[in-house]
C-alpha cells in the first residue's frame, strides 16, 4: 500500500487533536451509522463465505476466487474499517504506535490481495469463455485453491518486504495523535506498478476480450434460437448464456472495485502536487474499504443462487441433514 510522503515539519507543527464541533446527538448518530455499516458488511461477507463453503454446487473454480475476495473483504471490515472510522470521527489517532503499524501492514496486504483477487477473476472468466474445453479439463477446484493460496502468500511477502525496506514508521509517528506511513520514492513507484498499473492492465485487457467474446456468444445464441435444434444444442445455448451472465456480473464487480480504488491511487500520485491533508487520505482510504460493503449487494442483486443461499442460512435450513446437497442453482 502506498501513502504519499508528507512534509513532517508542516504536518507536525502545532499539531493537536481538534475538539469536536458537533453536538453529542450528532456524534452518537455518526457512531451508530458507522457501527451499522461495519455490521452490515460483516454479515454480508459472512453470508457469501458460508454459502460457498457449505453448498456443494457452489464448489467451482470461479467461486473459490469469489470466496477469497469475500474473506479479504471480511478481514478489511474486521481489522481496518473500524479504527479508520473511529479515527475519522475522533479526528485523532487514539490506538498507539503498535496498532498503527499493524493496521497499515494489514491494510496494505488486504489492498493488494483484493486487487489481485479481482485480476484473477478476470483471468478465470477469460479462460472460461475463450477456451472452455481447456478450462473444463484443466482448471479444477483443487488447482484454483492452490492458486488462491499462492496469491495470499505472494501478497504477504510483498507487503512485509515493501514496508521493511521502502518505508518509515518511526518518523511518521513523531506527530502525536496521528497515524500515517511514508514510502520512499522508489517504494512508491514499485507499489504503484505492482498494486495498480499491472493488475489494472490485466483486468482491462482481459475484460475487453471477455465482452467481445460474450457479444459473439450472444449472436450465436440468437442463431440457435431461430432454428429447431436437438437437446445438445439447447444445453450449449444455456451454458453460453450462463457464462455471459457470469461475465457481466463479475464485470460489474470489477468496475465498482476500480471506481472505489481509483481515488486512492490518484491521491498517491498527486498528493504532493495538490498538497492534500492527511485527513483527506483517511477519508479516501475509507472509500476503498467500503468496496467490501458493496460486493455482497452485487451478489444479492445479480445472483439468484446467493439469494436462495441467504434464505436457507437465515431460516437455519443449512443445519438439516444433507443440506449441503440442496440445489441452489435452479
């Protein structure tokens, strides 16, 4: 994760935690709303995690990537969003030096993990649509689990390495009541390329190809629908429609993710030029984290199977015998 270097002498001079100018009622309301956002995000991502893990029909390679994204979203809510929201409401960092270091390490890891999960989803959809036979015969759930685990390990190693060799926590914590992190110029460039430019290029290129392929599929489906066809062609048509729908839904997921992430990297690149305050960065990073709140709603709006799973979970039917074999896709 990249935070633009700040001018410490300007930042720390006469720094103190400002007093709240809002009334106690508004202050309490803000905390209640923040708690509601956190609770909603936790519940939404837990529903995705339970659904994919419990129901056998959802044990597919693509859903392993969806599961990885949901887990990273859940961890963002559990460890990053609450202290960030409290810091924004308090206008002051109240948790101390150690927690500040841990927070930025976790946030950096989860940010890079999330964007590479989204990049892998774009690779998965491209292979499924452009090389369906290769994808079916080669990409198994086990292989995808190994790939997901490798992605987590690479992101952990990258984050620890970057923070140890290209940043400075000690200097950044000279300001009392503040928590921010500095990267060197070289570290900033490396992080920009690794965490944004490269995965974004992969996502844009592959999803452009995906939607071109989906358009060809739509034309083929119309041609099939205009003729009497055997049962095998009906199955092919249904499969093509399913793949196109999955590509569209995941395209929406990717688009929302990029919209939430873009302000953060614009700030990272232009923060020194336009001289934004550290509070602005805190708010921008909260927008990045709130993407974790939006994702479950995308599943709920566009995936009928997710709505069925939520119904089974809320009504506790998942505790029934053989509930894992329930057909949630029909």
